[in-house]
C-alpha cells in the first residue's frame, strides 16, 4: 500500500478516536441497538479486532528489532530481510489498528454511553492526553523507522536499531497505559473495610491504574504479543514459501518460517505461567471469580483452552520434528536416558510436590529444580543414551498425556450446580482436576518442547541443514499455529471480559442491559472464529499487497524498437 | 502400510486398556470415553509423525489448499466448542434480574430524588413570588398549592417468607461455590455449614457476611489471612437480604456434620 492511503487510514483512526472522546462529553445520548448481533456482541467484535491488530503491531517490532540486530551482528542479510518484510506488514496493520480503535470508541459510546462516559471521566488524562500522545509518537517513530531502513545502513545501522528500540519502548508504554483502564474494569481499586465506590472517590489516577491485575495483564499481553508476532511471521513465511517456485526463495522462506516459529514457541513457553499469574491475582482480588472461571459458568471455556493449547504444542513440536528430518546427520544425535525418564515421571512427581507444597511455596522448587536439571547435571555420568528420534517420540506421547491431564474436568457439566455422580470424577481421582495437576501438565508440555529444541540445537551442530527442503506440510503447520494461537487469544480475551459477570466494571458499574449474561461456549466460538477469519483476511491481503508486490517478476528485456510499419 | 496398521492396533489396545482400567476404577462412562479418545489422539499423532511427505504446491492449487484448510479449521473449532456441555444463559438471566433489581431501583430512585429536589426548589420559588405579590398588596395571587414530596406512601413490603428469601440469597450469591450445605456444593474453599446454627447466632453470621475478617474459622486460618471470603457483600446485598440469609443459615443445626468453630476477631 502506498503511503497516502496508509496515512489516510491512520488519520481516520485518529479522527474517530478524538471525535469519540469529544462525543463522550455530550450528555444524555440515547444508546443504539445493533441489529442481529446485539450491542454487547457488536462491541466484542470491534474490540477483539482492534486488540488483534494492536497485538501484532506491538509484538512484531520486538522481534523485528532483535532480528535486525542479529543481522547486523552476524552480518547475515536474511535477518535484515526478515525484519524489513515484517515491518512492511506492520506498517499496513498499524493503520488498521488506528481505524479499528476509533471504531471501537464510537461503537462503545453509541451502545453504552453512560458507562463509557463514566470510564473516560475516570481516566480522562489517559484517554485524552497520554494515550493520544503515545500513539502520535509511535506513528512518527514507526514511519521514520520504516522509511529510513535503506538510508541508515552500514555505519548508520546502529542508529536505525536504536530507533527500533525506541519504537518498542513507546509501544510497550502504550500497552501498559491502556492496560490501566482495561484491568481496572476487572479489578477496580478497593480498600479494606470500605466500599469500592467510596474508595474510588478519593483514588488518584495512579491508584486506578495500579490495580490488582494491571502488571499481570501487562506481562501476559507483552509475552502474548511476541508469541502472536512470531506465529504471524511464520504464517507470512508459509504464504511466501507457497507462492514461489525458486529454490533460493524457498530456502529463505523456509528459514524465516523456522525463525518465526522459534520466536513464537519461545514466548509461548512462558504464556501458561503468565496466564496463571493473572488468574492468581484475579482470584486473590475476589475468590468468587475463581469458581466462576474454573468450576462454574466458564469452566468449559477452559476445557476448550486446554484443547487448543494441546493442539498448539503438538503442532509446534511437529514442526521441530519436520525441521529435524531435513538435517543431514541427525541420526547420529543422542541424549542421556535421564531426559525421557524425567519427561515420563514429571507429571506424577510434580503433581505430588505441588499438592504438598502449593505455589508459591519455595520448597516445591527444592524438589523440582534438581529433577528438571538432572539430565544436564547427571547426564554426563550415566553412559546410557537414547536416539533423538526416540526422545522426540516419547515427548509426543507425554504431550498427549499432559494435555489429557490438563483437560480432565471435575465434572462434565457447564456449571457446578448441575453436577451429578454420573458426570463427576471419582473422589479418589479428584486430584486430576485440581491446580497442582494442571500445573504439572503445563510444565510437561513446556519441558518436552525445551528438550526438543535442545536436541535440534545438537542436531544442527553435528549435521547440515538443507534449507528449502522441509516437508511441504510444514507450511500448513505454520498457518495452523498462527490461526490457532489467535483463536485461543480470542477465547481467553472473551473469558477475561466475561469475568466481570453482570458488571461493566466489576462490583462498581452494573450492566443493566438484557445482554449481561454468560453466553454459551458455542455462541462464543462462532464469533471468535468469525473475528479470526476477518483478521486473517486483512492480514493475508496486507501480506499479498506488500510482499508480493515487492518481488517483481523476472526482468523482461525490453524489445528492440520496432519501426512503425515494420512487418 | 504395515507399520500404520500396527500403530492403529496398538492405539486401539491402549484405548481398550484405558477403558477397562477406568471402568474398574469406577469412572463414569463419559470419562472412559474421554480416555479412549486420548488413546485415539495419540494414535493419530504417531501416524502423522511417520506419514509420507507432502508434494509441494504453488499458484492456484496452493491458494485453494490454504482456503480449504482454513474452512476445515473453522468447522473443527466451532464444532469442537459446541460439543462441550453448554451453559444455559436462561439459568443466569433470572438470577441477574433479581440481583440487580435493587441497584436498578436505586438508580431510578436516584433520578426520582433529583426530580423531587427540582420540584421543591420550584415550590420555594413560587412561594417567594407569592410572598412578594402579597407584599405588593395583591391579594389576587392564587393560593400556592404545595407540590408535596413524591406523594407515594412509604412502601411497606410484606414481610414475606424470610427463610425463602435467605435460601434464594444462598443461590443468588453462589455461596455454594465455596461452602457445602445439605451435601451439595463446596470445594473445600470454605467450611461446611450444616451445623452453623449451633455454633453462631444470626447476628454473628450476619457480621461474618458483612465483614469476613470479623470471624476466623478453625482450619481455615490461611484462607482467613489471605482474605479468601470476598469483602463485597455489604456493597452487593441489601441489609434485609443479609438478615434473611443469616436467619436461614442459623436454622442449620445438624450436629452430625463437623462444621468447624469460628473465633471472633473483631
């Protein structure tokens, strides 16, 4: 896309944003009724779309600048090309972020005018001053970063990388700032022995921002955005790999897909724990949120989450498996037998330890750390080794086992109120439905993935990678990972919003509309899928217009001038 | 092909073993199917691992394949989510209506109060005008009719069945999520309450609901320290509802249940 349409889109976004803030000051505006979807779903659609675009434009620059730095340091032009290509897509999606952001404010104001005005008034400095200034700053730095790419080379490269770091700094601050009102809606400030409404009257802006879940949400979203950016980069690589027939290009996009997946998976490993931290703080804020999430109305949303996480881990490890297959000499790679032993015993031992010493008791680490590190510490003293192929297969088995534990519910019912013996886990096995077992399952998935990457590293140090020769099905795996990660993000975003129950702001601002109930998982899945498809369509189009257009077809020699009238 | 058949046989055997094992351990059928499904998933994974390579595609063929792939993903995810037990929003709608009734009325009452205040101010102005006209010698001024207050007599809600209200509140506030009562609900997050009436008076229970830090239950010291019982009911519930809940709970005097004692802290 040329600069002027991008600028126009950004301008429209800004106009909508500022117009929205001004419109919020108009008293008594009657709410509108969205046909078919209803108001709440309309807000959901626009908000989720905005968050998806925003997640990419905040997450992608993090690894773009790291990739650019790696390219500079290793003098490997592939990293620089990767960084530049992802930045091209980011610039297009930046405009979409502004546009959907403006639309979000308008829809919110039109549908929930009283609440929106109330929220804007509480965070007036954020919405009217800090956020717009950061957005303008980010726009300026992003466009400067992109348009100086070719000019600031060689000696000026460090300057360009510094600009990228500045871009990330502003992006991260923007994320943290907007997380203030978002987390406030879930866990508004409160004080002991005083009602939230009374406490709010005397609370400062900082009090409101620095609520229970602000920092956990910041960290969760930051890591989630990197995962998101990595998987989207993998998807870009898959699209480009499929669209080219040249060996050289396939070799490059095979490499890019691998790097995107590596970054996505690398960040993904931390996500279950970041999610756990966020849930912990939510439950700490109000213990009644916990059963609502895990045992009551939203329990089946978490079953679906377990299924998605399991599929994502299976797919990402399958991609490593296929990456290994194209390494010549991989059959020589072996590893200590302790690695598969730890893999197999980890769920049982960890469940027991975490039951006896619940998180955050440091005693659990005293047991678990030596166990997890035993392949590294004691492996060299034990002469028995196992082939890489066997270890990876054991790993796959344990991913299935881990996911089975993750997905074992206390009861196959959508709410605790409907629990009957025929649908309930036997009491002796109830530990499978408790947090220690779930933590052990998450950790097993992470441990297996880490071991697989260690094996991969050993393989590339002992063998030779043949880039461009990966099994073609791997490109579908990359697309699958991007789609599934974004779908899961939509699902968990819905959960976070639904945790407010029948409040716009939990326990403070009730939602008196008829839509303030918990929707079914099926209904939510339809909309999450629809939103993901719309997002993917826009991103696919952005990739097509930016990257396909920047790869001109083979130069066709101009024909010799032919005199007029020549036959 | 032979290897694939071997894997399928192994997968089915593992599935059957899990089925029989879980049946022996008295798992309900739904869990047996679940474990069998995991065995099938494992089989599929191991089949895919050694599947033959896919031939490269490009152009329209690749584009078509990607589109079909997206359609499959959408169908699988929507169908997958729809297969889980679905929560019926109708169960919640009535609850929310009851829970928010007081707040909704309060918000309408707020508007009514504002209107009354305005009417009173106008009334004062009218009286002042009448006084001025009278002072000017104009007896023709019409007698000012007091607009009065809201006019509505103070509502005297029927006492109703307090125990019924108390039980309703137990359901509405979802106390069963943490406390077991009559053998139902509770996940050991809070004490079982079947004998609470023998240990605490109605006023004590009311105090505990309104201020969870006022009483600490034996065996739940950690939960007390962490403030697990939400300190929100004084804001969410009306006083009459708290009283009704406390009255209803105080009727539970089943000494065969070991409800732990509580120690007064405030």
